[in-house]
C-alpha cells in the first residue's frame, strides 16, 4: 500500500533522476517540494505540474550547502504542505577530476554538496519528524573507486550516514534507506560505457530509480531500514573495475 497526501521533499529534484522521483510522488498523489539550485529547472517543474493538474507541487530555488537557509526552507514547506513525512536526499555532484588534479575547492564543493549539506538538512528535518522515512541516493561507487576520488569518497561516506541515521531514527519508527544507481541515462547525461552490464548497456532509466524510491518510502517496505538497494542492471555482479583496467594495454618490455 502506498499512502497519499504526504509532504515530500526531493532535493536535486529539478533534473534527471530527481525529477523522475518528484514526478512519481506527484503521480502517487503526494504534495511534493523540490529543492534545487537550478532556477530554470525549478520553473519547468512547476510548469509541468500545473499542466498536469498537480496542485501540490512547489519548487524552492536554494543551495543545499547553505546550511543557514535550511530552517527557512523547512518552515516554507511545512507552511505549504505540512510536516515533511518523506525526505529524498538526491542532490549529488562529481568533480570530473582525477585524484591528482583535485584542488581543495573541488574537494569542498563535492563533499559539501554530497555529504555536509544533506547531513545537516536531514538532521534538521529528522529532529522533528514524528512519522515517515528518508531515502538517500548513493551510487555503485560507494563501494568501487571511480577515478573521480571525491565523488566516490562522498558516496562511501553517504553509505555510513544512512546506517547512522537508520540506527538513530529506529526508536521513532522512522526508516532510513538508500538507492545505489549504476549507469542511468537522464535528460542531461548519457552514462559512461561499461564493458558488461549483465542486463544490457545503457538500459538504466530514471524511472527504475524512482520506482525503488517510491517502494522504500511506502508501507510495503515497513520493516526495511538501513538498507541500500543497488539498481545497476547487475553491474556489481561483474568485476567491472578490473575489466576497465584490463582494457589498458600493459607495458611490454622488449629485450
Ligand atoms: N545518473 C547516473 O548515472 C547516476 C548514477 C549513480 C548515482 N547517481 C546519483 O544521482 C544523483 C543525481 O543524479 P542525476 O543523474 O539525477 O544528476 P543531475 O545532474 O541531472 O541532477 C542533480 C540535481 O542536483 C542539483 N544540484 C546540484 N548541486 C546542488 C546544490 N548544491 N543544491 C541544490 N541542488 C543541487 C542540480 O541542479 C540537478 O538538478 C546524484 O546523487 C548522483 O550521484 C546518478
């Protein structure tokens, strides 16, 4: 059973997977707020909601790393839709830099967006949550190095953050879970090619993640907490880091 009319917050909800998640909750009959730095994306989301007769759709243009604004954001949502019952922490960025190219500013930017901001926003919301649940978006890179070190490190930290929140919220019967996408195609990004996704290359769709998030936040998952569902077409089944390095020709010494 999936309840309706919940006050849902989706961070990073203006594009890609986050947008698909926000739309899935609206289609379920929930009151949905997205929080995103992308003003145009927020406007498009509102327009889509109006055109599709979703009356309870709100967009807040804000930067999750600005912790000082969190209280104001929460108050705004509560005023419009009531206490937040479902929090989807989806915001995440990469640095697109190798370990050796990473500057302190890149490090701070990725860690602030992927960990520090979500941690303090979730803490502020969770403190007053009476019921509901929280879902975070991690990545298959929570367990596998990527080359973009700050990104993979932030996702590994997010994995522990989920477990800590799950443990701390269990006495209130508030469940905290995660989804770990593999390569997902979205409106802005065609995923990197991996040599072998068992269920097929480039088949991951934003709705595959949205469906899992909707399930985790429903009463159908009422005994699941501290769990992270991997949605990667089986990529984690194969040793793809090894396969990637295998493609690089090894140096050959000719005597
Ligand atoms: N697309 C994939 O293949 C894939 C795979 C694994 C994990 N993920 C995870 O999914 C999440 C988003 O992926 P996506 O494909 O939807 O990407 P996306 O870039 O389309 O969406 C990210 C959204 O977050 C917003 N955002 C970025 N920084 C922000 C900030 N400081 N404050 C508020 N909003 C901010 C962006 O404006 C954007 O709307 C990330 O957590 C990412 O790590 C994606």
